[in-house]
C-alpha cells in the first residue's frame, strides 16, 4: 500500500501514511475542509445561509451532561 499523500510505501506505524508529516498534511486538509464536497443545490445554500443568520451552528445549544 502506498501513502495517499506522497505515494511512498506506507509505514505500519502511520498507516496508511508513510510518516507523521503526511498524516499531519491529511489532518490539515480535513480541518480546512479540503475533503468536503460543495453543494451546487441552491436550496441547500439558502438553508445554510438562513441557519447562519439565525445563529444556528448545527449543534445542540445545551452542552451534553454526563
């Protein structure tokens, strides 16, 4: 198996990546939304803008208590 970032052979310690660096590159892509699939549906965009205007985050306002 090769590293999905640089295509070098993967290392079992960092599988499926070859190194911590490539694992961190992948994580940064997730954080920055690099793996998101943008919607082209106008209805989805309108709902998202309306939710933002209402201050909704998509998460419960009340924190979960354990």
